[in-house]
């Protein structure tokens, strides 16, 4: 298939979810680490999240993106398993909202940062150690 036909929606490949061992703290009955499932972020979702994480400061001149909030919301939105929207799971950690639960589940900062980095990589962002969402905030 070549030319314009390749771009029709019916011919577009869906990106698969990725399994990732986000934490050694969650194991099954046999002691094996339970893998989380992550899906790529869609561009429309990223726009919505970026808008929610953006504030205009002093007289509408300076735009600030809350990178921490962006990472948290993206990580929560892309997590397929475990189900971060599960009310019982949120209640067990004493939080409301998937974005708050993700930080409770991954409460070691290194694990949390690595998870955010993995989510962004799966979503097509070039991630460097200098800042997880430098590309994402533009």
C-alpha cells in the first residue's frame, strides 16, 4: 500500500500497551513482581492535560506549566493496570483521584520518576535526565 491510502484511518496501526515492572513492592502469590500496563498518550489527551496544568501569571504575560502535575496526570491517564480509578483502591490509600493514587503507589521518588519517564517514552516524547517534560511543555 502506498500513497494516500496508507493514511486512511482503517490502515493506521494501533500502538500496543507495554508491560513494565514499576515497583518491587507489589508481588503475586509466588513472589513475582506484578507488571503494570501502560498505554501511549494521545495528542488530544496531552492537550487537555497540558491546558489543565498551565497557568497565566501577572497580566497574562507569562505562561507557567506545572511539570509535576503534568507528569502525575499523564502517568495516571496512561496506566491501564492497575486500575487507578478504582474507588476501593483509592480508599485503601486514603486519596481521591488517579493522579493522587499514582504517587501513593509509587511512593519512592526514584520509582515514581522512572515510571513517569517510561510513560513519556511510550508516548513518543524524547526524555532526558535534565527534565522529564521539557519537550512536553512546549
